[in-house]
C-alpha cells in the first residue's frame, strides 16, 4: 500500500543534491522527475501569497537558516501531505479546517 511518506520520500519528487553528485560520479540515473519536482516547487512558491500557514511554515524554515529552495521543498512536501489526505479521505481542502488542525497539533506535540 502506498502511503504519504512513500509519496513524499519518493525520489521522483525531490533529488537530494548530495545523492545527485554521487549518482553523477557513479554514472547512475538521476531518478528524478524534473517536471513533477518543478510543479510542486512552483505550487509551494505560489501558495506563499495565498495561504497564511504556508507563509508561516516557509518563514520558520528561513529563520532556521534553510535556503529558499530547501524551504520550498519542505513546503512542497507539506502540500503533498495535504493533497494525500484530501485524496484518500475524499474531502475538499479547507484552509480554516487545516489551520485549526495544524494549530491543535502544534499545541500538543507528540511524545518523542
């Protein structure tokens, strides 16, 4: 069964630069669907002006000294999780519900 973590970690979406360099040295295929990667990054970038939580998520990553592209990749992964939830549960995305659930989850962090 495919889960959201498989989708997010699937090498088709994001190519780690360190792994990409290793693949070049070993002449291995990149295994990266550039079109999907670019589409998800563009989706994340466009959401910065339309979604309050997306902007907060991005700003938090930038404040943690992540690069612009690393922050967009993280935001893109978060959007893929939201998409996965909507598709598997058969619900429409509602920013108010997502924000409420996100705030509740952040108020009660999971035990390590």
